[in-house]
C-alpha cells in the first residue's frame, strides 16, 4: 500500500506570496491532518479534515487555510507569506475519524514539504 | 508552559547502551500516548502506542505511561547506530472531546548512537 504523498517536496517563495501544498492520504484513509514543524516550536497542529469538513483547528492565523476533496486528498494554503512561515509542513492520514486514536487508526505521516520564505 | 515538555538533547550514547527518553505533560485529558521516530529529511513514523497507563513492549522498545505523574518514557535496549534519529512523544484526547483529531507533540529528542 502506498504511503502518504506530499507535493511539492521543496518550495522557495518570497514574502507576501501565497503557496498551496498538496497531500494524498493512504488509500482508504478519510482523515487528513496538517502540522508545521520548525526547530524552535517543534511539531504544531494546524488543522484536521474528515469527509471534506474541517473538524479541528490549531492556533494559527487565518492566513493558513485548508480543504479536503471528495477523494480525501487535501490541500493547505498559506497567503501573504512571512519569513516565520519557513518550515517543514507535514501531512498525516488516518483511516477514519470516529475512533482516531485507536491503535489501528493512528496517524501516518508523509515526508513533508520544505517551505523556505525569503 | 507548553502542554508537553521534552528535553531536546542531543543525547549521545555508545552502541549497546540502554536509552531512556521522557516527556512530561500538563493536560490530564490526554488518554493516548505515542512515540514517533523521525530520521533526517523524513516524516515521523509511529514507533509505540499506548492507551491510558501502563507498559508496552515491542522488541527492543518499551513505552511506559504514568498518568498519576503525567510522565511517559521510551526505553531502547541494546541501542544501534540505526536508532540515531529524533524521537517525538505525542498525545491525544479521547474520541468525542473538542480536540478529537489533534495530536500534541513534544519538542523531540535527538539521539545519536555511536558505534
């Protein structure tokens, strides 16, 4: 079974631009979560989507948004990029939303998209 | 104060040593406890999963959860150079809570096992 895939793997943008990152979950997985990873703050939860609905959201500004499509693929968008948005953005998928943290329903991570803002 | 605290290290040990990694947390609602391993330039991969309190063993890895102390540990026996990675603890609240679907991670501890 193919794992979680994320595209692109690397991105370089300048301040003020916007960016869209894509995540394809493991086949059959319906829940997709996004995380930001930086050396200073570690891994921080951005948001989680299940069945095309945002079910939970972390403490990030409104410049960070996301969506999920009917095939469970997800995208996240960051508008008006700031230098501090430079990070590794990780996507994680899990089979279902009903029992998210049971052993068979834990989150599996993709390799991430490395975003650099200049 | 962060919800989950983890010493970032780095931690350097000789091959064959027993490694102890720890996290403390403040949110008593956490019920699910996980350890992830992350190699350089890769996404985290799930190592151990524990529900509520107790111990869990998987090969050379043992996870312990002490909810009364709000403290979790990961032990690695007979450590190998291939264990060199960053280890992240993660925690979640039960189904139906307002934070369903949200994992809180520790900062991660960088481990180096020297041959």
